[in-house]
C-alpha cells in the first residue's frame, strides 16, 4: 500500500464540510451483520457499509467534487449480495481540494469502542486515487487515508494502532459513531482526476 502525508488543512476542511453536511442524510440504520470476510479481519467484526442492495447509503460531492453515478452491482462483488460501483469526478481545477463520498448514517449510533482494525475491498481502475475513510461521532470527525493505484480487486487493512495517515481517531467517541464515509479525494490538489471504482465491505474489527 502506498501512503502519502496530506496537509492537515485538508482534513480540517473535510471536518468542516462534514459538519456542514450533518443532517443531510437522516437514514435508517440496519443492525450490522457478520460475514466470512469480516470474520477474517479479527475479533467481533462489524460491517459499517456492506454495499448491499437497498442499503441506506448517502452520496455527497464536496468542494467541487461530484459523485457522477453509484450503483450496487451483483456480478462483480467480494462479499454478500452486492458491491458498490461509484463513478466520481474530483478534477475541478478551480478548487484547491475536492472530494466525492459514499457513506452511511447510523441511528441509533453505533457503539464500537476498541475497534481498531479497518478492512475495505477496492476494485481499482488502474489510475492513482486517494481515499479517505471518515468517522463522525456527532461532535468530532476522525479519518484515515491512503493512496491506491491498481486494477482489479485488492483488500486493504488499516490498523489504527500503527497507521501513520490518521487524524483525530483518538478524539472520537467510539461508543457513539453516527456517520461513516468513504471519500475519493484529489490528494490536496495533486490527483485531480475522475474514476470508476468498486467498493465492498467496509468493516471494523478489534
Ligand atoms: Ca457486499
């Protein structure tokens, strides 16, 4: 996995826009389920987004970024009944940063204290992209981020205890997580491109 530091200002701005976006998606939450992939991750895995048919997800473009299309596909998936194919555009040259998000709101909030290991399947399109996984506890935001550049499916695992690219994870109230999102970002202006990426099973484990 390639990693790259991003300016703190980006995550700060992301936090700001998360606050702006709060309330835009009052979606019902389902009880997170388990799967074989989640079980492989570690103890007591919780699926945050399964990219399943009829799952209550939200889409958002931030600061000039756009989600051009999102569809749950069944013929090219890793876990469950579907995977989420997202087409995004974060190429707006007039913005210093942009993002395109797919996420999920939880009501009631998720209580997942002690969950420190994140897993996510990504089917890349061969282009270099930057992805942020963000969390919101009703007050604070926290995130991890990494770059990827591959074609085909790859499973990413991030251990919060050792992963450098993280912001405010320790500040979050993990007993009250109200929102989770995956954002395709422009790498603070260095990756102003478009992409079509398939996602499956964002999971946290202990
Ligand atoms: Ca799935």
